[in-house]
């Protein structure tokens, strides 16, 4: 071998992978032999310090501090409940929802108007097929129309219907 051992070859030697070529080189080269000894000594010191550290932590008695965190587990829901109660107590009462005029039948599956929404009554002939599709039971044929007053919201969405005699 013309050159010295590389770091990988020295690491392999210390790990136990000893080739005949590396053994012959270490026997002939004092510089590489010294480097192997210095690295082995460093690893031995590291191993010894880690052993002392482990012994220290094993010999040390375990002292458990009393945790006060469990108090927050109880106090947090109580505080949240108090805050919610204060917020709910300060809320103004909701405005009463005015019912549609007398005689109107709410159309099934339609969201009622909001308290601030304007409504209007539209007089029209409503197809019986549309009333049946909305969920009403009608005695007239599906092709007929019936006169009715329709309560519509400000977006022209029908909300209730009142049939005329």
C-alpha cells in the first residue's frame, strides 16, 4: 500500500472488519497505527462517559413534582360555562316571528321568512300539478288550476298559500 489508511478503512478496522491488507499496513506504518490507537482511545472515552452518565441517572432517585395541571382540567369547563352564561344573559331577546296571515297554509319543506324579510301577497291561478309536487293533496285534476293567494318573500320565493273559495 502506497498511501495511508482512509477514514473508512480505520472505521472498518475499529468495527471489527479487519482485512489482511489493512493488518499488514498497520504493522508497517506507525502513523496509521497511531491514528487507529487515538481513534480507539477517543471511542473508549466516549463509551466510558456515557456509562458514567447512565450510572448517574440510574442512581439518582426519581422525584416527582406534584402537578397542578389537574386543577385546570376541572377549572377550564367551569370557566367556559360561566362565560357562556354571561354572554347568554346579555343577549337581547329574539324578535317575535310574525305568523303569516290567517288562512294561509305553509308550503312544506320551505324555510320560513326571516324576521326582517318583507313579504307580499300575490293573487294568482296556481297549477294543481305544482301544488301536488309541493306536497298538497288536491281533489282537482292535475291539469287544472285553482285561484289562490300566495305569500311570497322578498326574493319571490313562495312561503304559504291560501286557497280562495
